[in-house]
């Protein structure tokens, strides 16, 4: 963003939380992860263990349930950034981005690791 300023280009950063898209689709993510897992050397699989794999897949499915399906929140921010005379520098989209990620970004890393 700052690098482009000297060229007269204003950049707005849109930081969405979790939204239901093909990127966050649990079925696709699980399929890709399992495909990568199968290609790993046995030594690496043993280091992580089957419990890691199972816990990761459970977390992936839980994350899918928390995804917001209202993509207009994101596209409205995009529209504002593109059409506004004075667009904002940053747009945080979704309750998780506003209530979790922004406050966490101001905390010390050791504390965010615990949270």
C-alpha cells in the first residue's frame, strides 16, 4: 500500500473474516488436505500422528459452521473502496474481523498465542 503511494495509487485493504466461499468450503479443503497428507513421507505422518489429522479435520468442519454466508458485506466494502471519493485505508468485514482479529492485532504476540 505504501509502496504504491509514490505512484499516485491509493490502495485500500479489505480484510474479511470467515465467509462461505469455495476457498472456505470444508469439503474442498478436506479433500485437498487429505491429498497432501497422502503424499507426505511416513516419517512426517508419524511425527504429526493420526490424532493431529483427526483434530484438524474436526476444526475444519467447525470453522465452516462459523462462516458468514452474506457476501454482500464484502462486496459492499469493495464498492465503497472503488467508488468513494475518500475511501478508507482498511475495511474489516464481518463480526469476527471486527471483534476478534482487530483487537488481537494490538495485543502482544505472547498474549495472542494464548488466546
